[in-house]
C-alpha cells in the first residue's frame, strides 16, 4: 500500500511546490503593481482607481493566506513522505 502512496505523495509534493512558487511570483507581482497603483492614486487622486487599489490590496491579503495554507499542506505531505520512507527502510532492514 505504501508503495502505491509514496509516488503519489512525491508527485503531489512536487506539484504543491510548483504551485507555491507560482503563488510567490504572483504575490511579488501584486506587490509591485499595488505599489505603483498606490503611488499613482496618491499623486493624481483619480477616484476611479481607488476601488481597484482596494480590491488589489484585498486580493494580496487573500493570496498571502492561500500561500500559508499551501506551505502548511506541503509541510504535512513532506512529513508523511518521511514517515513512509522510514517505514519502508524498517521493512527493508527486517527482510
């Protein structure tokens, strides 16, 4: 059973890492965009962009939350993988 689960966990862990990296890049881009738009709003006072900046700031906060959840899930998957590897090693030693 563990032989079937371990590859799935490995693949899921790799995919989670890729998603996490993508989320970090998105977070960085949102930070950059938010800084530029905030500067623009503060210097030109366009009322139409204020709601957009507020929405971007809210999106940024939610993205940070998603990244934290992804990191937690990835850490849990890594612990499961280590546990499975340890059990496989113990089984191999017994044989």
